[in-house]
C-alpha cells in the first residue's frame, strides 16, 4: 500500500517486510487515557526539559548544576524513547520490534538494544505520527467569535470518532481509521470555497447539536 504522507501515513521497508504506519484516531486511543495522550505528545516534544530550563535562571548555582546533570542523564532520554516506541507500536499492525529495538535485562538494569532504526529516527517518526494523529496539519476556518488555539490537557479520540460519524455518516471502522489531519480535511471540505469565508454560526452550531444529540441517544 502506498502511503499518503500528507495525512500522516508512512512506509518503512526492510529486507524482510514493509511496515505501514498510520496515526489513526483508534491508534491514538490505544496510547492511553485522554490526559495520557496529551502528556505523551508533550513529553515527546521536550515539555519536561523546557519546564526545568525555565526554572534554572531563578535558582541557585548548585541547583542549576543539579538540573543540568538530570537533563543530560538517561532518565529523560529513556522516557522519551519509550513513548516513541509505544507510538510506533500503536500506529502499525505489524510487530515493529525489528525496527524499534527492545529493552533487555542487563547487569545494571534494563538496557536498550537498538533495532534497524537509530533511536533518533524512532523519536522523529513518533513526533511526526503524533502531529498528524493529535494536532492535525490542515488549518481550518472557524467562526470569528469562536476561540481557536486554546490548550486542552485531554485528547478525546472517542468523541472525535463519534463526531465524524454523526456529521459525515461514516461507519465506525472508517471513522476510527481517520487521522486528525484527515478529520480536519473533511471539515474543511464542507466549507464554501470563497475568500476567507468561515463557518457561519448556524453551520457550526448545527454540527455540534447533531453530535450532542447522538451522544444522548447512545447513552
């Protein structure tokens, strides 16, 4: 299958087989709770390191040295790598151990045994998948009086699946298989192709009302 990279799909081939990755809404849900999904995204992009660095300038020299020792220790690297490995596992139907490597018990605890991909590539690929799976890469026009770009500490994959089924009449399987970029493209396809015209309040409220009604009926 040829990947559509614009929606987040990618294909990695080895001598043995092809590995097809798709950051679908279902794959994102596999990663954990709505809060955990956002935490994984943030930590893959270095949120913990940035938070520590923000504190360094206002603390003592001793504490600064301690913080930098922690940042350059394996603690952060291992956590980020494990998140990346989990993302790649969730986004591929094949066993990806050949690509991402594995953790094995050693004399000093768990030791990472590299796979076909360098660990830096594993992390880079995971960031790409999470961008298309959680954030989406298709900008949308929204009503002028609706807030955009607000931060949420939860990613409700199930609610997005229900919303797209209600709004576009997709089957559960088709809805689950969408990436967030695809979801945004569907929404954008319903927007009139005129200069910078946004959803009207009525159009936006109608979609949300249909979604809320479907939630009540399913309950």
